[in-house]
């Protein structure tokens, strides 16, 4: 049965109407290619077909999982961003807020490097401060010569063959507090070239209560060093050949000559001999790696110590009567009339540490076990300390010891 309102099919042989709306009495649709009342035509425009409905989603699936946002929900803003307000009814679309600017995290600070500290041993701190205070007084007339005022601290180091040398000389706490110059003197020199060269370490220290002690120590060091340099070839040959008696007699003559110069100078200055004097210690080190003989000599205040297998040995025992001819590693006994002269020729072993020092360090080394134990722990390691660490080691302070300190240490590999 024909539905109401539907156009009736034409009779047989009659054509269908071009527009079904015309049969229903409605005006026909205008062809867009023809001009209308305005006179405009769209030309050969192809109208795309109408898109059909979207396929239905499975029921029960949340809108977020279907990929469709909630109706009317604004886009999510990143954390820390402010949304742009849009007036209602303006027809403008709400713009998403700009992304936040990434903040640059500050680079972490590098860890602070370890710095050597000036420490003291024992329960009581020393009387004076650990660092320099007042500078020594300078006479303008003394600046006309070539010798400048002695600096507060002198540091030296070297390495030859199988040994490493560290040396330091520093003003005592008492001299720093009183504004007095350092009286200890340190001199290091190399004479010759190649394996025949000879290294000399000379140090001297005077009594801090004696006038002119610093000048006497400097003159004594320079006099002895000059004599060693002039006799370098003979000394190097005697050391390699192991001629200990020849070395002892030759070095004693050089030392006596240096002290003779001090006596002459004291007479010129009108000073007593004991006030214009200084203790002397010298160390001869061959550059030749095949020679491990180390020769020490001197007179007066000072000391020679050796760290072997974790224990300190005092290589300058109290002088006594001659017990017989020296041999091997034993010290030579003082000759009559030369009781103050010290001589020691020793063969170094790998791991040994030889310490030559002035009276300001030799005294606490002989009297304070705390200092010996601390230096044994620090210097008993396989590698020798650097210059800064060695200086910090020699600055270990003790109550009651405030004199200048000068030390030269040799690490044997």
C-alpha cells in the first residue's frame, strides 16, 4: 500500500519528474551552476557528499579511554601555568596556557679539597699563635748589601735516582710573636752534573738569645758549602769507594775551617765566641742511583734520626770515649780535641726515612714521644709527602718548644 505523502509513480511510458519537489507542489531546487537573483553562479562546483554518522562506541567505556574529552572540559594546563581568561560570550576560543619555562638547577659545588692544618700535640696548646704575626724590624742600612732579610719560611724539594728530598726552615713561634727574624738557615746545592754530581743539604741554627746568631748561621753554612763544592770530585769518589776514614777527616777539616771563620768574625765585631756561633748539620747525597751511601756531619746543636720499620732511631748518641775503629754502619767516635764534631756514614735501605734537623726540632724529637709517633705515622707511608704536606708536618707544635725549626728528610725507594 502506497504511503501517504509519497509521490505516485508515473504511468507506463511517462518519464519521472526531474524534481520530485515539483510534483509535490514545492518550488524546485536551484542549480548552483546557474545564476540566481544576485546574478552570481558557482560554476562547476562539486559538492562533497554528506558524511555519515560516526560508528557507535562500545557501551560502558569511559570517555577518557575513548580518546574523547569531556564535553565542555578545558584543556589541562601544565603545572605552574596560569590559564588565559576569556570573557563569556565573546566567541573566542580559550587558549591553552604557555608551557612553563624550565628552571636551571644550580650546579653542585665541588667538594672542598683537604688542606694541611697546623696542629699541636698534647693536652695543652702552645703559648704563641700558630701563624706569623709581627714582621721583623729592618734597618734601611742593611738593605745596601746583597743579603735580603730572612723570610719567615723556606721550602725546598728534589728527587734523584732512588731518593726524594724534602727540606723546610721556619721561624719559631717565639720569634713570630716578638717580631724577630728567623735565625735558622737552610742551604741546598748540587755540585757537578750527571751521575758524578753531589747534593749537599746544610742547615745551621743559633741561640735565639744570642745577638748575631742568624748572621753566624748563614756565614757558617756558606763557608762549609763553598768548601764542599770545591772538593766535590774527591768527596764523590770517596763516597762511592766507601772510604769512611778519608771522608771523616776531610769533612772535619772543612767544618773546623768554618768555625774558625766565625771566631775571627766574632773578634772583629767585639763579641764573645759563644755568642757568635751556631750548630751545623750537613748531608751529602750522591746523585748516582747505584750508590746508596749517605754521609752526615756537623757540630753543635742539631740531630740525625732514621725511621726504619716504623721506629725512630737516634743516630747521634751521646759522645763518649773511643770504643774502637768505626766500621759498617757505626758512627765514628770523636777524635781528641774535636769532641763536638759529628760524623755518620750509613747505607740506606728501601723504605728508610733519614731526618736531619736543627736544635729546634731535635730537642722535641728526643724528649716527646707524641711527636715521634705522629711523624712515624705520617712519614711511614710508601709515598713521600708533597711540599705543602711536609711543611705542615714540620709545624706540629708542642707546649714549651718555640724555637726555629729546620728539617731535611730523605725518603728511600
